[in-house]
């Protein structure tokens, strides 16, 4: 899964990043508005997120702090041409960004950082899965799934294919 979310209020920056990253086999989703991006982040998984610092609605630090709550394992990169020392400090201390890159960016460095971010994301996800206290057996999962289906659609918890290949419910 090589998904990246990019948030920047400058359309030219978004298009330039998208062109370069798509050529390097990344699935890129771009947003001009941070709040729209946060809404979208509720429904998709993004191993890497890149945010500009200065934006009209909220700044990149506030955006990444909110994004962190939705997707805590994502690798966060802040990309800015206008950030001062205080902005960088806030990004590191409050938004817990993983990398801070300046505009104009170096394409190779950006790809390198994103590849490292993807590897870090995978490690975090693997650790989270392995630290799960109780993993369900296949039989337990099937029972749990059947109970859930019964709650959602009472009376239609068992389905099977008949001799003609049609699906029938029990």
C-alpha cells in the first residue's frame, strides 16, 4: 500500500508533487483544504502524509495534530518554504512530525524519506498486530462474524450455494 495524502493550498505544488510521485509508483490523493483532507482521512489509510505549513484554514501543525489522532501510525512530513524556527519547533514538539523539508524540495530526497516512512509505517503496524493481546482463531472469527451479521440482518446469517451456483439463505 503506497498511499500518500498531500495537503497544500497551492495547486501548482500539488500537481508537481503528484506528477513526480505517481511516476515513482505512489497512489497520490491531494487536497487544497485541510479540513476536507481530515474528513477523507477517516475513510482511507495513508502510510505517508505530506502537509504544507502555511494554509488559510489551519496551519500544517494543527492539521498534522488532528491527522495523528485519526491515523497514529502514519509517517508525517511537513513541507514548507515559509516556516520559521518557531514553526519547526511546534511541528516537532506538538505534531510529532517525522521529517521537515523545505521548498523547493529535492525530488530524490523526498522519495527517499517517503520510502523510509513507508517502512516505518509497516513496522508500526506489524508491532501493533503482534502486541494484540488476544488473536481470534478462525472458528472464533467466524462465530463473531455470524453474530454481527445476525444483529445487522436478523434471520440471514447462513448462506450457501445451491447445485446451480445460486446463493441461498437459511
